[in-house]
C-alpha cells in the first residue's frame, strides 16, 4: 500500500467528530482504501463489477442441479438486465461488465485431463488482467459457470489440503447421493493433479476454469492499477486464493464482500485470514455478495472524507 | 402485516432467475418489506432518517466521557452536515431530519426522581409519533444525548432483569472506576423506579429521556403509517424494546441495522429475537448503524422487483 496516503488517513481519523473507534470497521476500511488507492482522502465514486463466465467439462458428470446450458442463458439474462447482479449494481451505483469466456468450449473434465491447456489458461488470465487494469476506484469480481463450485472445491482441496467433503457443498442445490458423487469428483481431480502440478497457478489451470483464471488475473491487474478489490463468494475467493498460495500477501488489496452459505467459503476465509463484510446467507455468486458490500466501502470513504473535525465543528473533545 | 402483499411476494420469489434461497436474507427481507409496506412489489425509494436529541440529568454524575454540552454541539454539527450520519445519509440516499427535544431542559437525575414528568414524556412521545406518520417507505431511527447509554442500561435492566453490569458498557469511552460508577447509577435508577412503575412505558418515562420516548413514539407512528423501521444501536433498540415489553409483536415491523459494540445491545437483540443486518464494530449511535443498513433493504426490494423470471428469461429451471 501507499504509506503516505495511509499515514494521512491515520492522522485524520482521530480528529473526526465521533468518539475514538466509534465507526469500527468503517475506520479501518478508510485507511485500507487510502493505502491501496494510493490517494488521500480515498473515494468510492467509480466502482466497477466484472462477472466472468465459463463452462466446465465436469458439468457432464452430474455435479450441478442445473444443466450446463444455463451458463449461456444466464449470460443473456445479465446482458438483458434480468439477473440479481443487474439489480444490485443499479441499486448500488456500480458499473457492470460481463465477460463470457469461450462458452462454446468447456474446459476438459479435470478427472481425465487438465481443465485448461497452458495457452487457454493464459488467455483467460490475461482477459482478467485487462479488466483489472481498466479505470475504477473499486473493483468487484464475480463469476457464472455451471459446475464451478466443483472446480473451486477441487482447487481448494489441492491448495490447502483436508478432505473433499470439507470443501464440497450443495452449490446451486445438490444434496444426498449427488453431493457424495460431487465429492468423489472433487477428490479424483485433486488426486490426479496435485502430484503433477508445478505450483498454485498450475493447480488453478488444471482444476479451475476460464472464469477462475480470469478472476486471478483481474486481482493482479487491479493491484498494478491501484484499484482495491471486493471478492465475492466461494468460487471467486478460491480462485484468488491461488495467488495467496503462490505469494502470501497477494490479496492484501482485497476484501471479501460476503460470507457465503456454501460451506467451503468460510474455510477459505479462515485460511486467508479474511473476515467478510456481510453475512446474509447469500449463496448465488454473480458477484452478488461483493456488490452488496459496496455501500459499506462507500460509507467508509464518505465518513472519512466528509466529516467535520472537532476543531472545525466546535465540539468538545473527550 | 398485509397478508395479500406478503403472499404476492412469496409467490413471485421462487420464479426469479436464481437457485431457490440463493439470495438468503434478501429474500425474506423483500417479503417483510411487502408485508409491512402493504404493497407489492415493495420499494425503498424514499427512505428517511430521524435523529432525536435530548439531554440527561444523570450526565452530571460523571457517567460519560464527554461533557453534556456536546449534545447541542453535535446537533449543530448535524445541522451543518459535519457528522457521520450526514455522510452516511448522503452516501445512501436517505433524507435526514434532526429533532432536538428541549435541550435546555435536561431530564431529572433518575436516581432522585422520574426522568420525565408525564406531560414531558407525552410531548416527546408525540413528537416521535408525528415523525413516524410522515411519508416515507422506510424509516431509520437514531439518537444523540450525552449520558443516554446510562438511561438505556437502566431501562433495559428494569424491563428485562439481570444485573446492572450486564447492561452497562463503555458508551463513548468510560472504563475502569468510572464504568463501575456508571453501573452503580444504573442499578440505583432501576432499584428506585421498578417498584413504583405501572408498566413498561412508565419505566421508559422514569428511566429514559426525551429522545428515547420519541423513538418509541416514532415506532408506533410508523406502524400506523405502514412504514417499516430500521432501528439503530443499544439506546434506540432499548427504547423500542419498551413497546415489546408492553405488547409482544410490537416490533414486528422493525429490523435492527447493526449489532453495536456496546455490550448491552446484543443482550437486547437476543431478548427481542432480532438478528442485526450488519456487524461492523460500530458504536456511535446517531442512527449510523440503521442508515448503513439501508442499501441492504434497497437491494432486497430491487432484486425482488427487478429480476426476470425463469420464463421471461428463457433460463432452464433446476
């Protein structure tokens, strides 16, 4: 982070007309925004949301409650303004961009082969970097891709260990025998690729998908571009966690908007040392949890920049 | 609540393009808004915030980290736009009104006499009812009043039992011996007035203050006016809790915006069976926690009203 901007924020904070610490996390978020935007005061005036979409070979294994065709159907729904993320972006003043990544070419079934070839992975990662480099003062990331909780669970298992059951949850609504089958797919994927992978990004290539690769790329691009990032739920956070596994501190410019009901998310958050801003039982993806948290960051910046000091307001200090 | 509006919301919810339940609490909030607004679809387009301010006789007992003069100084700060609540209302599109209640006449020291005479109590309560009756589709309530965590703690102790220490917290920043002294004041107030009080509203008169009475009045007025309410932290919720103690269900049209760091708040929330929408370590009052939560309610209404159905979007259902 930018030390000068963060120091300026830290100097201003205790002069504002409130008891010390009374704005709680809004105070620390203002300092975090200043540091990672490299600007004092920080601002949240041009937030963007990017939703990356991809298709997954493992969808053919019956790991989702919805057919694979729903990915492209939902991308059309995003483009026509009918999905939850459209309403959330409009309500919260966030610009939305949807990036469909080769939907006609699903990844390979990762129980049989790496999900992506190196060139495919790099193309998706680069598409993410380009999004991260676009102008914005805050970037929300999210995804759409039938079967991608399966990818995220396999990736998390490969990166952080434990059992397949630890990381496998209902996703869009898989229960009972289908959930057990999903955990078997997750276990098979991790077992196949962990021994052969060269590092955490290679695991992302082998077990992830194009939208997961793009999210990791966008996190990197935003860091280079001094844009703080709001991560979404399990899939988005698992994709970003590959960067953390590669380089601790790689996600210091990221917060997590919402703690998903998908059980693997809390486990990833614990691993990353992240505490989500919201906990409202969402489990939708689409960046819905990230965008729902944007007003909290806007509030933090607004209080920090706009409040009067004790001296300006003629209020007696404690 | 309006059963027809709530039923219409309940019928629409499962048709929207998302897995069932995937918007979590946003789904139940949409139904709650529809029921208490008596309208389908619900909307959050004209939210208001009212901050009531009052002065307290017990401030002379040294229970606050700030002098009593800060109440009127902060009201001026609100009027000039310099306080946290001004920034939060502006950032979240909430209209703000500040109602100063006889600041030149503090309540009586409740360890010696009832805080308010009956006529004073009714005037303050009525000022709140009038605010609740004004046009709005959502009403955030909050307060300012040096020493009013002491009033709120005494009221909560009188209403719900336990020990003075259970309900007494640092407020603006009281610790150590001063905190023990504050708990003694709380205990003395409850001990004096519980035996003499006729009911929960009489306890509110004896131990509360004008801003607490007005909050209770505003909750009642909003109910009559079909305006759902967002309560703030410990003081605001304790004042409203007097209505709950009088008539269970009296707060069914209320949610709590934020779980305060003031320890008594969580205890009141448990008593009321309320789960706050946010948990960001705030402990400021001024309706800051209520207004910070408004975008969540706006998001709930926006998703419910604006999302396409599976049929409209041509998305395959599970």
